[in-house]
């Protein structure tokens, strides 16, 4: 097997931690000795041992002369856990293959230098793009302290998210629903506007039959706190307490009513288009939230596109036409020409039963 083959195994380990490690990255490690995989591990939760430590402990044999494959540069500093570089050296591992450098200023090449300075052979950049792919939220967060924002919508062929404006109505099928719950399971938070709560009354939880799903932090943007306290999102028992963002002008007694039932209430500035989304995202970053799945509705999607805040999109198309009575996917956002339109870069296409998923990175013309 080649280095890239073993790195694929490390990536498989890393993916087990996606959605569980914030504000840390998802990292996997595999140890190979004499052509045999002898240890595996992944980072499971912030504040717990890193992937390299789990892999070393999993090996249970002397590791002198072994190679460790790790998707992210090992750390050389002491944080909530001891430095991984020292553990690798102590274990007698004499070669380290790294997928990508850690952009965290506390690491950023220092781990690679430590290993080389201590006589360990180091190779970096193996399957680098694949390793970056699973940690897009971490990379953005560590550089900006702002979460990675993902647009999600189920829409008809004519771009409608329901059949009657102001009424609930599924446009896509069961396979799309399962994929959406997988996304919820992998991203830190889910966000909707107050209209979605009033129309659909969703719980915004993760439901994966036969799997240990994890609920994302549930975020509602409700400028005036108009959503009823009896709404499912506030009453559903979950480890992820709901968060509501409202305008600074909302009365304290009204905020207290939400907080009394366990809802975390945050006040932010208001502008002509509603709540200040940049301030909302900044506050979420302060809470250690690395990724947010925005599920709408149309006005919220329009605001995020207008502010150029979306990083990625998952658009699920059902093979139906909803007509003029349905609500448009995007409202309150106008484009004057093709050259000025946001677009999906190198879109990916996947069939999900009858439905079609179009996904990819969002590009904004004036940023190129």
C-alpha cells in the first residue's frame, strides 16, 4: 500500500468525529508497522485526547520504527491536553505522514518543525485537499472566528419551497429527508427564521433510524420574539438547548419568559433588513459554534445571499412544479445580470430517489 492508501484510512477515522469536536477539528490517525495497521484513532470531543494518542493507545505493541498517518499536523503545545508531538517521539515512531498543516497559529508548522528537530522523518501534504475538505468549518473559524454557513433547501423544479405561501408542504422525498438529517448530525447548529417556526412548527432535531444521531444547536432568528413558547423547538427535550436571537429593543420581561423555559436569548442590533446577521454569526463564533445549517425560509436565504455570508449550498430538487402560489426559495434579493449572480463552483450532482441534489461552494463575483 502507498502513503495515500493509509491516509485514506486515517480520513475514515477522522470522519467519525465530524460534528462532535467543535471548536476543534476532526482528526484521524493510523499507525503502520512492518506493513500492518497496528493502531487507529480519532479525536472524539474537545478537551479529550487527540487522534494520535488514541491510535498509540490502541496499538498496544512497541512502536519503534513505525509510521503514523495523521490527517492534521500534530500539535507541539500544551492546551487542554498534552502535546501530541512529544507522545509520538516517546512512542518511538520514526516517521510521520501528515495530510494538512494546522492553520491554528498555536501550531501552523511548529508541530512539523518539532518532529524534524527530534530526528523524525516527516512528509506533509498527502491527500491535502481531502483532509481540508472535512475541516472546512474549522479552517474558516480559526482564521475568522466566524462559523461556516451552509444553505439548505428542498425546492420544486420552478424554485418553490412549498405549494402555498404561508403553508407547510414537503416538496422532496424520503431519501432527501434522510440526507438532511445526516447533515444535521454533522453540523454544529441549525438556523431558521421565525416564519418557519410559525408555519411548520418543526423540532429541528436529528432523526436517524438505527443510528446514534446528535441534535444540532437550534437557532431561531425572531426579531420581536413572536414565536409561541409552546412551539416544538422550545418544548422538545434535547441536549442542545435552543438559542433565540432578537432585537435589542425587545422588552426584558418578554425575554425572561423564554429564558424561564430553558431558551438562551441573545439580543443583537437590527438594520433595515432585520437582525444584523454578521453580529449573529460573530456571537455564534464566540459560543464555539463552527458550522451552521440554514434551512430558511425565503427571506432568510435572501438576506444571507445579499450579505454574501453563505459558504456552501445543498439544494434538493423534487421533480414537481409548485406554481405561482408557492413561496420562492429566495426573497428580497435581486441580481441585475448573469455576471453579478452568485453561483455554485464546480457543482456536484447526486440522485436521491426521485430527487436531485446540487451542492457546492458559493462564489460571489465581486470577491473573485
